[in-house]
C-alpha cells in the first residue's frame, strides 16, 4: 500500500516525510478494519481509499490558512485526519453526531498517536466555538447554504469556510445568503480519481 501511496503522491507533486506516509497508510488500514463492523464508508477497497479518501483530502492542504480548524460532519475523519497527519502544526476538531464514528476517531487518535486532533460528538448547531476557528471544513456534508447557516458561529473574524465539492456548485453559489461571499473556487487535481473536484472558499461578510 505504501508503494501505491508513493506513486499517487508523485503524480500529485506532493512530497511528504516517511513518518506521515506511514500514518496515512495506518489510517487506511484502521478504516478498512473497522469498516467491516461499523460501516464507516461505502469504499471497501483499501487501494481505492488511498485515492478517494487520502489524496482527495490532502490536495486541499495548500489552500488552508490558519492553525485551528474544525471538520464538520467528519464521518470517519475525512478530510480532517489526513489533513492533521500532513499538517502536524495545526489543530483539527473533528465533529460528528454519530457515536460509532467518534469512537473510531478516538481509536485512530490513540493508535496513530495524533496529538493535534480532538474528536467531538455533537450536532454542529449545538457546538460552541470557543475560541472560534480559522477554518470550517466540510466534505460532502451539506449544501453551501446549509453549511454557512448551521456553522455561521464557528469561524473567527478572519476565518473561512472550506467546502469540498465534486462538480463546481454554481447553483448552490447563486443562492448563498447575502451575509457570505465566495472568495475563491479552486479546481483540484486528484490523480486516478474519476470526476471533478472543487474547493469553494467562502468568507463571512463582516460589517
């Protein structure tokens, strides 16, 4: 699996230290193992997980600004855990409302010795942002309007929303509430992945 990861990283032009690669592979192994009982992801094949979960998550990293992030609706830790592995100087709160997912995240935290993640079981509307976050990240979590409405209290004054999407979501962008504006839309390149990937960066319009 490490060889496959190395090939994917080379194709994406991403260079990582060996220990981070080992952690990413370790995460996929845990996800594959726990998936049988917990049904954490519809992706069953570990090699496919490397593409659709690992690479798909870490290509976002160059676009993130700040050191405190929250991954809302993280599921089994995506994209939060791969990002936390490759950005050890940042902290990631991983929020999910399902207990079994949060138990899995705590197991990953323990086995991979990840000190820069905090798994939390909560609904996003009920979670207090104290202090607020530099970035609010979501991957296939909700529409852009739902994301900014449910998570409006989470970003700091200069914080941003980072929404990972497939096709460019022009319909969603056109109905975004007036209190928010799209700062950037990035077309992401994910080797060996069929279909498009986009990152939509949204900023709150502060008075």
